[in-house]
């Protein structure tokens, strides 16, 4: 009798998780912040700029695609044991959580800690709408300290993993972001409100810039540089800067 009850509970638990997964599957688009009614007009506009193009696509084969704050990410998704969190494992191996506050056939509420996003069910874009920027390989050039050591405003970022529309949205968010390199080997940067400071040095042949901060290291290859413009690449991303 006990074995039968345990088996029955396992079956019902499995069915419940399957049902929740079925609700989550599909294409979700940003509708509003749960606190929109309490926000000032200027704060509402900021939320719209940050999350207005946010989309979640949870596929039936366990894969996902997310576009948020100008970044595109792919990987696999699943639910935790309590079915309260969407567990994301990106194609790069990074694991992150999306706590679920509520989900039904039309609405999904995601808790970001600092606020709650309200997503609504939408239609996934067709292949024609999802054409990505062609992938490129970039050459490198050498630079001097005098050329690099100045404040560089981010003009644009190209990423072959993003659609043209996603790239345009991401570039709009980058307005005002910058890298500032000093001759003493220190740097600071600010991207979409996120700040970082550390030390920098050249890589081999002075054809790359190595930023080190908080125990981490980022390598930027120098594609082009002049008095007024610098183009750095990281993987298949191309970042264009203009001097202040």
C-alpha cells in the first residue's frame, strides 16, 4: 500500500512538472514592470529602454533563447525540483536562475530581485526576421600607449549572434558608455551603468589590450586605431570607439 502511494505521488509530481513546463514553453515578450504604476515618468522610460525589447523563447526540446538588455543568449533550460525557478545553462556553460512568481497560459512573472518583469505570450519571429549579422574574422594592428591612453566613448557594437534589430537596441543602450585608459596602466569603464576599474597592459606585439580587474582578465584585440577612432574585437564582437 505504501509503495503504491509513493508511486502515485511520483506520477502526480511528474505530471505537475510537465504541466508547468508546457505553460512555460513558447515565446514571451516584455509587457511591463510590476511596479510601473508607482514609477515616475522618467523611471518608466528608463525601464522601457532597459527591458522593452526583452524576449524569452523556451522551446519544447529544452533549448532557449533570451534577449535582454542588449544581450542575446542561447542554451538549455529546465525547472528546479520545486518548480519555482527556471534554471538556464548557457551555451558557454554559465548557469543562472529565473525565479517564477506566476505563470499561466498568457502571462509570466519573473522575479529579478530588484523588480518583477511581466511577460506576455507572443509569436516567435519567422526565419526572415531572425537573420543574423554575418560572422567575420578581424585583422589586428599594433598601438602605442599614447594612442590608447585617453577616454573612448562607445559608438557601436557588432555581434554576429544578434539580429539587426537586437544590435540596434543594444547600441541605443550603450549611449554614454566608455573605456578610459591612463598612461600609468590603470583603466576604468562604464557600460550601461555597470562600472569596472583595474589595470591594463598590451599583449604580444602591442596588438591587444589586456584588462585585469577583480581577479578576472579580458583580452581585446586591436583592429584599428587612430587619434579619433579605435576598433577593438573580442571573439566575433566588434566594438567601435571614438575619442572624447
